[in-house]
């Protein structure tokens, strides 16, 4: 077994609270934060802009080779840049939500993005959220968490986010979209969504963000003291 890496892996389905919790942890610990879902979202956005099918693996891998992605996490939040342009808002739009899991199901795309993610986390002191961080990207991460919540609560959280972004969607369509995305993310052969065997699983349905962060901090501190 290789040495543990100074990485906190936070995995879980859409709307489980991963990114909000991860950002808060990053602030408290003064570690960097990498949102790996944003990388799949950038590629999906670029494919939609370039009229490339989100299922055309070869073209998407070529597109990825021709794309730069950068993230900056500061006090004013996470900013995502694709080819030098700030796409932080565009990658959260509903049309990307609807298509991104198809892009993320392609093994050639995953292979390339996993490599990028491993390079980004190499230096340590990083919190990375996604679906396969504890299982594939950093199986040697020192800390692994898997957040979950009921479908209804996850859909409500996503619906609220979309409302705030002035997207015109119905609650039922968000439920359907999340169900569909979960099924694709769980069912794919390459890096499926599942908890790592050694992950700490937290159901966030009945907890506030603050409470989840506290629970995670307790686990981290307990492990640091052990
Ligand atoms: O976390 P998110 O909703 O931004 O993720 C967008 C999509 O990318 C979602 O369908 C799952 C997928 N994804 C993935 O397959 N692996 C990751 N490490 C992160 C996200």
C-alpha cells in the first residue's frame, strides 16, 4: 500500500450538499478546493457550444485535449475558467445539468479528467468533491466522506439553486432530471457513483450545512489525534 495522501475526498449524488460542505471545509482548514464536477460540466458546455454530440467519445476526447480548465477558490467563492473565460455561471445552466452525465459516462473522457484531477491534488492539502474521488481518483486519500440525502430533499436544494439563477424549471422536472442523472452516474461501467469501502457515509437530509461540517471536522480531528 502506498502512503496516504493529504486529500479529503467528498463524494455523493447531485444535491447531497458536497460542494457547499467542501467549500466550508476548505475555508476552515485553509486548504484548496477542487470541484471535479465542474470539469465534466466545462466539457459538456463546450460540446453544446460546438454542436458536438455529448455521446461522441472520440470527438469529446479531442475537444478535451484542446481545452484548458482552471479553478480559483477565494473568499468570493469558486470561479471556473475554460479557455481563459469565466464560465462559472454557464456550466450550472439547466441544459448542462440535463446532458452532463452523458459526457461523464464516457471512459475516454473520464481517463483524461481523472489524470488532470490527480495532478491537481498531487501537492496535497486539497478537498476534492465528485463521484469517484475516494474510489478512483485518490483511493489513498487520508479522509473520505460520502454525503447522501433523500431524492426529495436533493431535488429541493437543486430547485432552489436554479430559482436563484432565474432558470425557469418546475420542481417535478428537477426530480426527474436528478433521478435520471443518478441512474447514469451509478450505472456506468467507468468510475460509477458509489461510496468507497472505507468512506464515512453521512445522510445530510436532516442536517444543516453547519452540522455536516461539524461532523466532518470532528472525524478529521479524531483521525489527526489518533
Ligand atoms: O457534481 P456535479 O453535479 O457538478 O457533477 C456533474 C456531473 O459530472 C454529474 O453527472 C456527475 C459527473 N461527475 C462524475 O462523473 N465524476 C466526478 N468526479 C464529478 C462529477
